C-alpha cells in the first residue's frame, strides 16, 4: 500500500511540475493545483494515518491518531483554493490586457497571429493643433 501512495504522490508532483512549466496560463493553474494535491497526500502519508482510532488521547483508547496532519491538510486546502482563485483572476486580467494567454504575454499563438494579420490597421488622422492664434 505504501508504494501505491508514493506512486500517486510522485505522479501528481511530476505532472504538476510539468504543467507549471508550460507556456499558457491554464496549464500553469492546473499544475499548481496538482502540486497542492500531491503535497496534501504527502502530509497525510507522513502523519501515519490510522483508521478507527480517536484523534484525542483517551485513557480507554488503545491508540490514537495524530490530529496535526489533518489540521495541516485542512489549512493547505483552504490556502490552495485561495491561491487558485487568485491565479484564475490574474490570468483573466492578463488575457484581457495583453490579448493572449501566454505566461509572459509576448508571444502569440498561430491562430492569434492569423487574427492579427487579418486586422486592418486604422488610418491615423493628421494631428490638428488645438492652439489657434491667440486663443487658448
């Protein structure tokens, strides 16, 4: 069973790192989410989870489960949710201002380049001076 949990944690971490290194914002958000899942599973696994035992030490209980990993994972879930919401809003704002969803905002995809080429440039009107004679 330990090898299965370690394999799942490794796959989640590797996939998260791979997606985080992508050039688009949506895979970056998914990659950070998968990394958060991998960290949560790692925290659970390091806490030596036990089934059927109370979290608080009782004189009548044979054993107990450690409540610290559960509290850490609960906190990590809340932080990851807030971070994901912030990243999505940041990605939407960058998309709106830059016109593409590339992480550095400089490169256009092939379909975006085709749209840029099809746009007709606006003819610039000659600048007229607002200062005429002695009037202001």
